[in-house]
């Protein structure tokens, strides 16, 4: 999975997501070169849910079934 900036440049490529205890561990490369491991704790996940609105939750649920504007 790739995360891109607004200008479509690659910021991070996530290669694995795994559980370690109560944390979510994401492993990948930043800017295509520098290896990185990121940890999402339950406290940070709770903060994330506070950023979501009902409309955004519906969008996230349907996102895997949508096509990118570039993929036409």
C-alpha cells in the first residue's frame, strides 16, 4: 500500500501490518528508501476516531470499491 502526497509523490510504502499486543505495527519504507516501523497505540486510535464524521465513515467503508480519478 502506498501513501502519496497531494502532488502524487510517494511518501511511504507500507509492506506489512501486524498486531503486537494491543498495538498495530506498520512496517515499510519512507520515500522509497528509508526503512521505518510505525506503531499505532490504542490511545492514538481513539484520537483518530474523534476526527471521523458520519459521512467520512461511510466514505471509508465504500473506498475499496471506488476507482481513482487517475485509473480511468
